[in-house]
C-alpha cells in the first residue's frame, strides 16, 4: 500500500510538472507569435495571441498547432489618396500553424476572421466636394448604409448606399439613380463613392465580405498559407 501511495504521489507530482512545463511552453509560443504578428503586419501593443489545445507540447513535437487565435484591438489602415482609417476588433483564427527557423517564422494552413470599420472612420474616406458633402454614415437596415448629405445651399438629404468588396477594397456607393434638386446625379455619385482599402493584414489573408451593422461595417477576412515573419 505504501508503495502504491508513493507511486500515486509521484505520478501526481510528475503530472503537475508536465502541466506546468506545457503551460510555460504555450506562453513562450504565444509571445513569439505576438512578436511575429506585430513585425509582419505592423500591429501595435494591442495585439494578443492565445493558443488552444492541450497538451501543447505534443502539438509542438508534431510541429502542427491546431488553432492559434489572435486579437488586435485596433490599427490604422491606409486610405486612398493618403491618410489612415481605424480598423477595430480584428479577430483571426489560424489553423494548422507550423513554426520554423527557431520560431522566428510561422505559416498557417488557413485562417478566418472578422474586423470592424466604424462609420465615423469610413467617413474619413469620403471625397471632398463643393456641391454636396457626406456628413454622416449609419446603419440603414436591409443590408444598406444610410448616407446623410448636405448640399452647398445648406439643404440636408438622405440616401441609401450598398457596400461591395473588390479585392481588398471596400466600396460604398449610392443605390439606384440618386436625385437631389440642383445637384447632378454624377456629383452625388462622386461624393458618395467612398473607398477604403484594408491594408497590413498578414500575408495570405484578404478581405472577403462586408456587412453593415449598427456599429459599422463588419468585415469577413480569410485565406490560406498565411505567413507570419518575425
């Protein structure tokens, strides 16, 4: 009985040691992955990484992590013609991650994710016009964006726009044939042709879709053979 008890105690201690080593290895790998994301995409200190799955050491031994989740609270994305627009709550889920070069590089088999472009940030990309100006953007329901306009004579008008994705660029434009007295349809279309390119994503990840929500445009991103280089 004493021998069995000693073996049991030894097994419990060994399990605790191995679990501690496993968790320590996870924290080290998460730190390396955070550094790689910041270096490869230029994300700031708001970047955090968590690695799921247990035990972690067996995944490392096989050099194939089941899932690596990354969160970026916010970062600045380039706007056409210069300037930047804020992208918030970037969530990435990377699957089948393999490290190499002493953990200085990593490649994920595939990745999916979401992000948010607030309407106030998208408004920064609105073209300047003397005849008509976009004053605010908001959720218009029915998968539309509500566009508030002000004309040169002080008149205020409301149109609705649709969002499309072309490559890594978001495009917002007025639906149908926009009509405002004293302003041509071409001038309205020019003022409401708002674009924002989603930049600084890790290599292999691209913009897939965009959906108007109350807080802004909800973006869907994804890709394969995603490269992180520290």
